[in-house]
C-alpha cells in the first residue's frame, strides 16, 4: 500500500492507496511542533477506525511546504513504517518540465497539482488550489509548467478582516442569498465569498488575455466548491487532485528506479 501525505500550512491531508484504488483519506490540522510519535498515533488510529492496518504500507510519498515538519515525517517513515520516504522537491522525476526562472522556487504542492491535472485532462489548463494561499498554475498543451500567480487564501483574508476590524466577527464561510445583504453577518459573507469569486475570475480573465486563449480550469482545495459555485471561469472542481498527483509521482519515480536498476 502507498501512503501519500500532503502537508500544507493549515492542514495535513493523508491518502492511502492500493495500486490506483484509494482505501481511505483523512484531514488533520497542521501543527509545526508535532512529533513523530504523535503523527504515528494519529495515523494508526485513523486507519484503525476504517479497518486498515499500517503494516501493509510499503511506500510513502510526501509533499511538504512546512520545512520544520520534515524531520518528524522522516522519523515517522523510517522508525515507525520502515520505509524510505520520497519527498516532492528538487531531484524528483515529475515528467513535467518546469519553465520557471528558478524551478526550485516552485512549491511542491503546485507541482503535484499540475502533474495530476495534466495527467487527467492532457490539454492546456490552469490549476487553481484553494489552500492557505490560493495558487493559479498554468500548464501548456505540451505538459510544461509555465508559472502562475499566488494570492492570500480565503481564510487568511477573512482572518485579517476579523483581526483588524474590532466590530466585525467571524462568520461561517458560506454564500448568503444576496450580494446586497441586510445584516452584518450576511454582509461579511457576501464580501468574502462573492468578492473572492470575483478575484478568482479576475486573475483567470487576465491569464486568458495574456495567453490569448481560454484553457480548461480545474480547481481543488478545501473551499474550492464554496467559491467556485460563484465563479464564471472554473470548469471543474476535483477534491482528489493533490492526492492523485502524489500517487502518480510515486509511480513515476518507482518505475524510474526499477528501470535504472535493470539498465
């Protein structure tokens, strides 16, 4: 079985695969001070409640944008699972040329999403990931990563509003019935949800103008469905994009290692 772990600034998403079949997936909060022991307890309990056992894990791939957690993840992999971890980063075989001025600057999560999106659609596209930051990544028709844009995520923007405006308060991040709201809670929801949907469409529209084309747009991430229900340019929401990207990358690198040994 393959364990795929995507460590974001806000959440850690875990997926378990047998070949191409996903057996389970879980989402936990990111804690920069978590230890390998704690990670092991969490993982073992999550799997136990779905009738799964850790002893069947023989592969692990990790995408991590929180450097302080890398040591605990390595310890979890080696000491508790008994497998060598494959980290998404410089040196990994992605099968996707990176047309960035400095390819090492591209976040692991962005590459994972780009690989998964192109593998699924095999066409020019833009992948939008609603995470702690919201990222927009362009992949050309030849399957090359061209670059993109990064904006503050929905929750970061909302928290900035609540912290800076003393009379405003936290609200559920759902769309109100109307843009012109009649109460403060709905007014905040209107500004956040509809405002962010307009931000997404605005950046995508500018990308279309720059590209002189309208590529397919696929979105993923925790709030993708909430926001994209009110956008004009997002064609599809795929909640599994990142996990699928990790599975694909693990397979590509495993095959590359086997080929190198054979040769």
